[in-house]
């Protein structure tokens, strides 16, 4: 999968959210989680993409697609990959393509951020 550094809301999506509200939820979820997974990979590697430092714990190696079913349809995320293996975003569970684990992990992330900002 090709590199995508920027997962931001396009002006078209902002207009769609304003008009259609929840129909835009899958794309908003896609933007949010892809950004979070990239941050998790950077934390795991102790380096940002294209950054080379002595403390680095591995190398970023592109992305792999993963499709998850949610009530409003299917969302295909770009799962960050690490060349040396060993990394998989904690918010997603391997082999479980449903929203149950996603809901639980998003709730946990919110609670952790509120308790430990």
C-alpha cells in the first residue's frame, strides 16, 4: 500500500458531515484511527517515519489494508507495518473484523486519556 502521511478531513467531507451527519462516520473513523495507528507505530519504533536516530527500534515498512465491519458499512484501514515484525496496533485485534473490539478499545483510549492526560 502506498504511503499516506496525511489523514485529514477534506473540505468535501466537512460539508458532508454538516449535511448528512452520521453517514460520514465511517470516513471520520478512518481518519481518526489511521492517525492513531501511525502515532502508535512511531512510539513503538521510537522514531517518526523517515527519521533515523540511534534510539530507533526498527523501521517503518508501509501499510497493509484491513477491512472492519461496522454498523454503517465497511471501513478499510491502513495498518502501519514494521520491517522487523512484532508491531500490530493495539486498538485492532488480529483476526477480528468487527466493531466490538474497536468500540471497546476506543472507549479504553478515552478513559486512559481522561485519567492520565
